[in-house]
């Protein structure tokens, strides 16, 4: 085991360290949520299409997924603090490039590649640096605040993006990120680091296998909405009658299996692996990783569904949508901060179970509250519950995973942990989106079929045209499309009513899947320990 780093002993130093690491986590989570409300504006500004910007979002996710495990190992080899600062420099260069991007290729270089590579160094290092700068009994609170910073960034992203896009420019968000990175680099000198020990070469074969495996798997998941999960959508690529998504996911899993086999072989040869497969036999570690997976699956699914309801179904602006998400941030921060402070000896398993119950309750309450006459206020109570659940999980899971292994392996744990959360986030968003569109399409077509005012030819045409899924349209968007098609006022009103009902059916179906995922997570909580980690040092 590597020598233990000096922890941040003075309260002032501890606060600076925590602020620095939380700011890093905040930045990593901010980009995608900001971009999601500014896609059309960004596309017009850099001379591309909405599809081009969505491709950049996909590329950013892929780069992070591919390099997260190697990024964790780099931190173990060169030092966690050095990896963190190098990652911040790369990320800052990416933000500056993005802010100045005149076209899509430069945007891809800055945002997808440089920021993605920077994040792959920063996120695993944050996990290890919290472990290195705080004693075991203070880590739950520290991890809770760092994780809460990331979740708050996702919640505030639409608000920040809406303000910037409406009153200034989306470019100012990325310019502001450069200033934050500079501030982080100044404050990072207060962070303590652990000795790196013996310098060894990085496992290049393992890095390639893990990057390809995770990248191909995540790419398949991200394409599921366009290509279909199993049955290929019209004009979508397929093989042997099955959507290419399935084959990509299988190839990704095969490569990950080969990666683990290769790592086990390196251990047998007494060589330095990228990740020691023995870690994945640790019950506590796998329990924590499983909870991280489900947390991010539900969390990102909620952040996909709720803004759609507010912005599309209710027609709220980006500013109003962001403001309605603020209650989630309040309870999230409260739970992440107050549970470790006032209940330092509470059972992590109990807190995790209560957190999952809060996520489940929030999804169910929101699903029940969705109604044709409902307004934006119905999301408040569910978001308070969901924020409470996310904060409860954040207050425990980081300490659970890191305390499961020797501190020398904290950087590797950080890489694996962030790879798992990336998988959960990708699957959560894709699953919620595909289920929502499938339910919306089915509901809309059923309404059209049952309407005697709609001619049989129109019914048949609608069925053919909507084979790949009905779009999630606002009333204004549908009215424009119907006017351009020259539809009669009676049929137009029926279509608007059917679309409104179908939208709610789609949202309910997505929330039902997220609630089911939360319920499923409850069956894996037995691997979470019942006692808080404690320092073994005198």
C-alpha cells in the first residue's frame, strides 16, 4: 500500500480543497446541460445543423467513456494532483477553443476531444484526491458535496444556458469556464498529493481494449433512439434482421471481457495492470458501483424527461424551465451536506435504501400528477423527493467505493467509477427517450385510428410515416406543420388533442421505466456496508 498522503488538517485548507474539487466536478457536468437548451442557436452560429451539434454532444460523451479508465491509471502513475491540473489545462484549452469556434470541426476539436480528454483525467483524480485529503470519517461529507456539485450543474445548466443564449451568447458560458479553470489551478496548490511510488509503463493493450469496448458499447446505446434497440427502424442499419445497436453492444461487451482477461493475465505475470480484476470481486466495491450505475440511470432519465415536459408540453422558456428545476438542487445539497454532518454514524446501507425510495417516490408521484390540465407546479414535490434521494446517495456512495480498496488504488477506482456512471447516464437517457417515443407513437396512432373524422387513407399514411417513431412536438410546432399541410380546422384540433394526450402517455411511460429501475436497484443494496468507514491510523 502506498504511503498515505497528508490530509487537509486545518478547516480553512479543507474548505479550499473541497471548493476546488467541487468546482472541477461542476464544470465537468455543466457542458451537456447547457448545450441541450442552446442546440439550435449553436448550430446556426457555427454554420451546421442541429444533427451536427447533437453529434458533438455524442462525441463528448464517447471520448469521456473511452478514456475514463486509462485516465484513472495516468493519475496513479504521474500523481493525482498533477493529473488533475493537466486535465484542467486541457479542459481549459478545449473551452477556449469552443468559445472561439467558427465552425463544427473546431467545435468538435475543442468540446468533444479536448474537453472530453480533460474530463477523463479530472474526474478519476477527484475521487482519489478526496480520499487523499480527508480522513475516512470525513469522506462521506466531502464526496457528498463533490457529487452534489455535479448534479447541481446539470440542474442549473438549462438556466445558465438560457440566460447566456437569451441575453448574451452561448460562447460566454465556455469563456466563463476558462476563468473558472484558471481559478481552480490557482487554488489547486493547496491540495495534498500522494507519492506515486515506482513509475511503471501504462498498459497500452489494456487501454486500447477498454477504450474500444466502452466506446463501442456507449455508441450503440446512444444510437438506439435513431436505429431502434432490437427491431431496426426504417432505413436504419441492421444485420440478420436485428438493429446494429444490439451488435455494437455485444461487441463492446466482448471487448470489455477481453480487457478483463488481459488484465488478469498481467497480474499473473506480475506486471502492472490498468485495473486489477480482483477489485471487481470485492463485494463492497461492486455494490457501490452498482448503486452508482442505477443512480445515474435514474438521474439522467429524470433530467431528460422533466425539461421536455416543461419546455415542450407546457411551452416554458429555457429560463423558466431552469427555474422549475431549482427545488431539486435545494434538497440535493441539503441531504448531501446535512446527513454526514448530523448523522455521521448512520448505516450507509440504510441511507442508500432511503435514497432509492425517495427516487422511486418522486418518479411515481410525478407520473401520477401528469395530466392534461396540470401546470408546471406539479413538478415541485417530485423534484424535491428526487433531489433528496440523489443527495442521500451522493453522501454515501463515494466513501463506500473508495473505502473498499487500499488507498493506493483510489485512482483506478475513480476511473472505473466514472466509467460506470457514464454508462448509467447514457443508458438512462437513451432508455427514457426510446420508451417515451414508443409510447407516444403508439398512443398517437391509436387516437388517429379511433377517430372517424380521419380518412382511411390518412390513417394508413400516418402509420407508414410514423414507423420510426413520432416526434415529440409542442402544440406550436404541430400547428405549423398542420397549416403547411393544409389540414382542415376540425382535423387539426383532433390532431392537437391526440398529440397532447400522446405526449403525456410517452412521459408517463418513461417515468414508469425509471421508477422500475429504482425499484430494481433496491435488490442490490445488500452489498452496501452497514457501518461507516473509519480511519485505521492512530
